[in-house]
């Protein structure tokens, strides 16, 4: 078990944000790292939140890593090597095979059919 818990708060403007909490009291700020395809990314920002044993984490996503397919990033504790969290960005052609994209397409088509049906009902009455 890791000495830290990492919870995502949001992904906004190309930056993954989360809150890191130490399980044990009196824990020093950890040394975290981020990898993409087993290659380390340079930037990860830790900042104290004002709460004891808690830090905000910011991981800027390099624009050159965003492309077709699924891109997975791992956030880990450098001291123990344990993965604390991961996140995936899916874009391009891979999205068309994603079930969420299929559901969104079905919803859009259903809305179109509903509008056409309502228009037909209004015109025939």
C-alpha cells in the first residue's frame, strides 16, 4: 500500500489536476513522476494546499502527445515506484469505436427522429 492517495479533481485546459493526501501524518512532500509510453514527462507541479499532509498536483499535458488513439499517462511515487493514478485521453479515429461515442450518436439521431415526429404530428392535426 502506498503512503499517498491521489484523487483527480479535473482535466481543464490541457492540465490534469488532483489532490494528493498522505495516509500517515508527518509525511514529507513526495517525489512524483509522470510517464507516457514508459517515457518520463518533465513537468509535474506539487503545491501545498494549506491542509496538513495535502498537496495539489498539476500535470500539464504536452500538446505533441495529443493525437489519434488512446494516450495513457501514469503518475507514480518515485521513491517506491508505486502507481498512484493514471489518466487516458482518447482522440481521433479511436473515438469512433468507443461506446460513449456510439451512445452520443444514438442520442443525436433519436433527437432528430423526435423532432421529425413532432413536426409530422403538428402538420397532420
